């Protein structure tokens, strides 16, 4: 009797050992109370199939990602990183990267400044006079129209550098409009002309600084785009 029980135990352990770790072992007792084991569910009597005692691993295997699934997961991670980098604002108010619209606005600003900086140089060598004042006023009037158009374009963006340029344009346009109201007189034409020239020279220096900053931002964006 003891030998038979020992043999049964050995058989049970042998079955558990040889069966794969992820296999399912079915156990049931028949009408005589004898215990049975099998890894084939079809061998379990129908009376015991509804709720057989399952011995072994019941942990479902981890789902394997398909190549498409991996690409979706990895692609999603990359997309989120890019979106985060796009919206990231560095300390000092500088935005990480430029949008196409911002880039276009900066390019237009650079073109305008390159044209506007030397605009009045030819008048500086003229001796102060009423006629010189009129010539400069005409040049200023033409530039004011371009400044207003430029202001309308850059004001659509909240990039700090473009906001700084927009602030310069607003101040310059206001000063241009004031100068258009000044009528030169014989007595004070020299002083009026010199005052206007000084203002234009001062603005030219500001424009040179803005041009340098805008060009630097544009070049940095070009390098970043090339790296990508």
C-alpha cells in the first residue's frame, strides 16, 4: 500500500516536472475517489470539465508587440518629444525653434533692414538747408509706408525678437508722422534738418543691432534644420 502511494507521488512529480512551465495540468477525482492528472483537457470526463482543478501556470503570457505595434509606440514617443520641444520656452523668453511663419517674418524683417539702413546716407553729406529737409521728408514718407506694412506682418507673432522689432517700428512710425507735420522755415531750417538727421542716425544704429540679432536667429535655425 505504501509502495503504491509512493509510486503515485513519484508519477505526479514526474508529470509536473516534464510538463512545460506554461502548460496546464488538470486534476480530478473519479467516483471511487481516485485522483487523476492530465494535460489534455479532452481526457477529462465531461462531468468534471466545467470546473476542473487547474494546477500550473495561470498567468497569461505577455502580449507580443507586432512590428507595426512597435513602430506605433516608438513613433508616438518621438512625436510627443518633438511636440514638447516645439512648445518649450527657454529662460529669457527665447523659443526653441521657429515656425515657418516666424521664419518668413524674420526673413522679411532682415530684407527691410538691409534696405532701410543705408536709405538716408546720401543726404548726410548735403549741407543743412530747406531743400535738404524736404528731400529727407520725402524719403521718410516713403519709408513710413514700408514700416507700416512690415509692422502689420511681424505683429502677428509673439516671438520676443519680433516683438522687439515691432516696438521699434511703432516708435519710428510715430516720429516719422511728427516730422511730416514740420514745415521748414528760413530761420530754423538748419536746426530742423539737423534734428531730423540725428534722429535718423540714431534709428540706424538701432536697426543695425536688430539686424544682427535677427540674422543670428535665422542662421541658428538654418544650422538646426541642417543637423536634422
